[in-house]
C-alpha cells in the first residue's frame, strides 16, 4: 500500500491517529499563542481557544482508554518475571492516568465541580509519569536485547543464508527505531506531566511544553503510520 491518502485514511480511522493529529493542533496552537501574545493579542486569544478545545477533545477521545492497560496485563503480562513486574507497574500507572483523566475532563467542562480539576490533574499526571518511567525502562531493556541479538545474528551469518540474516537484522533495526520513538514520546510526555505535578519555570514554559507535545505527537505519528 503506497498511496498516501489511503494510509492517511487508515491512520485517522484509529483512535491513536486522531489523538496524534489533535495533539499536534493543541501544541502548535500553544506555541502560536506564546509567540503572538504580546504583539497580536487577538490572534493569541484565538490560538488559546484552539489549544483548550483540542485538549478537551483529546480527553473525550480517550474515554475508556484505561481498559487498554488492563487488557494488556490480562492478555500479555510479560515473558519473564522481570517483564511481568515492569509491565504491571507501567500499565498500572497508565490506567490511573487515563481513569482520573475522565474526572479531569468532566471538571473542566463543568459537569463536576471545577475545584476538583487541580486534584484530578495531579493524580492523573502522577499516574502518567509513574507508568512512563517503567515503559521507558522496558523499551531500553528491549533495545539492549535487540542489539545483542543483532550482533549474534551477524556473528553467525556464515552459517545461514545471507537473505535470512539481512531480513533478521532489518526486523531488529525496525523494532529498535519504533522503541526509540516510544522512548522519545514517553520522555516528552514525562516533561509535560512534571509540569502538572511540580510546576517549575522550565517544564511549565510554553516553549518547553509546546516542543515536548510536538515531539510526542510526531513520534506517535511515526509509530502509528501504516507501513
């Protein structure tokens, strides 16, 4: 499948595809708001409205998303005790994030008391950052294992057909790229979560948040784009 429009239609049919598109809108508009705030207040206000609407839309799209982590633990908890433990910790954090994000969304749109928003935001961001730390650890372990497998495959290449060796190396390298994209997205989202957990001048700066959001969104585009 080489047609770009076909791939785009498939990409946007996925919940993750729509999420990454709207996340791009959200953080581009954040950067536009920061850039235009002083010189063009009307344009900055419009950008802020776009950012807020995009953020709320993403929360609506994520309804029920906490079940993904639960199902991952139920269906594929991990191949070894280490991976099972890391998988439980990572998915538990992500489940907390997505579950309490429902209440944050409801507080933001006025269904629940707006005073709950800050507390829900903190719990959600804490669960998110907790889970991402363990997802990053899992990916680094898998990358290291992939490097070892690649070296072994190359070292034993004289005993196997060259096409088989090249196919194996290519598969390992493709997996490595995907995992590096996942690490980039998780680190970027970790910075955004840190801005909610412990506000500070670096993490809460509009440029830091904007760039982090776009790194996460575009890494997601790459990982979810149909091959």
